[in-house]
C-alpha cells in the first residue's frame, strides 16, 4: 500500500510538472545566466534522421524546464557540499575567486593562427601606428588560487607566441604589471573582466609606450557604483552565498567633456546607469556591446584613436578618452565595414587592437578585419 501511495504521489507530481512546463510562459533570455535560451526547434526530417532535431529539442526542454533556476541552485549547492571544485565549466577557487575552465584545442589554435595572419596583413597596409595588447585572464595572475590539478593552458606562452609572429605592429605585454599589482582588486572574482583598477594599470602601460602623459590615481574621483555585482562566472556556476563584486567609476578631476555616439543614441556619458538595476551590470560601462561607439572630447590635440576591441575595453574607456580628441571603439562581431576605409574616412592617427586572451582564441570577429 505504501509503495502504491509513493508511486501515485510521484507520478502526480511528475504529471503536474510536465503540464506546467508546457503551459508556463516562455522567455527567450535568462538574466540569471546572461544568455539567450534555446528556441523551439523547427521540424526537419533530415535533422530528425541525423539526430540533430532531438538534440535541439533536448536543449529547448532543458532551457525552459519549469523552476530551472531553482534546480540549478539546488544542484550546485549539492555539489559544493560534496566538495566538488568545478561546476558547469567553472572552477571554484580560493578566496571567493571563480575561474573558467580553459582548453586550447585544435579549433582554437587554428583561430589564433588565422587571427595573427589577418592582423599582420591589416597592419602592413596601414599608414598609422598600430599597437596590439592581449590581456591575460585572472587565471594567469592567480594560478595559486586554482583547485589542485585544475588544467589550464599557459596564457603567457600564448601571448609570447602571438607577439613573436605579428608583423608591422607594436606589442605590449602587461602580465608582469598585473602580477605586480595582484594583491590589489584588479580582477572581478565572479566575472571574466578586469575591474576598473585593473583597466587603469593596463592603460598606463599603453600610455607609457606611446608617450602619453600619465595620470596618477590621485587625479581621479573614484565612486562606488554597486557592491552587488555577480558576473558571468557566477551565472554559469550558480553558486549560493557567493561573495559579490564591487564596481567603481573613475572620473578625472580635471574633467574632459564628452559627446558619445552609441549605435542608437547620443549621450554625454560613458556610463549607462540603468544596467546597475539588472543582472548584466558590467554593461554599465560603455553601454554594453555596441557595434560602434564614437567619443568626441574637449581635447584639441588632433589625436584620434581607433580601438578594435572586445568588452575588456569597456571599463578602460574611462581612462582612454581623457587623452584623445576622438576615440572610436569598434566591435568586429557586429561591425562589418572595412577598417582601412574607416581609418582614412575618420582621420584616425593611432590604432589599438585590444582583446583578452580567452576571447582572442574564440572570437571569430577578427576574421573580418580588413
């Protein structure tokens, strides 16, 4: 009798979950995980025969299962209790640091080779100086905080190999500088980006190499904008009781006046306050991922910088834009026009190519650089 009651109770709960799963409202974007969710697959007989249709359906069901965020939290809590040091590709490190599991497979090695060829070919055809900065991820600066025997590839070696094979381009290695400041708050613990302080130290290296007058930290008004930031690593790991990150704004005391042209709006700010009320708080810097951002300043030094970049440049913008008459930020994932034409048409005097290592080996946007 007890077995029958258990069976009927279990089946009733399961049927209710299945029904509720189909009638519950569906969303296309998960704020908690900061990613698009799988859409309902379109039936295709060929895909069905090849097994692809069932894989897409499985992804859809997994992404839209009722109370999904709660189940993920429960799963990660159980795994933490079992002292598991990895969850959904994220290593749980010491002192609250999370790190992304990184594997340098053949596909990524091929990407790197193609990026080197594309950047070199682009640089050889330009009449303006070009600088390349590959920024290491936190795993290269804090390897001692990784769990024991956690495999990661040597980013310093990859940076060295990339720099050695680039032609017609200046390169700047910032790993030693970041290690020198590793006891300071230079990387977020829950996110793949640097903090504003880390971005400051990186930009100082660029300024020194290019003869730009340096600003000390005392030259800035520093403002805490949120103490409630949980980034992309936390979104993947879904840990409870995770230590939250802080985000800061750095404003030069001798203010430089700005006009900022984003994809769909014009502003006088490098920051978008509304993002501080969302999960994706890092998009506060430079209004998130935009194809093109043009910043015109009150400087009159006739220096116009083009930054071909990933999102590591977003919180660096608050330092970069103090030293040029114009700064143009281009994200090649979204902007597909010729950079050579753009340089000529906009009177660009310097080019900075800035990527973090993890994104450099994966991002296919650089293939369109021309």
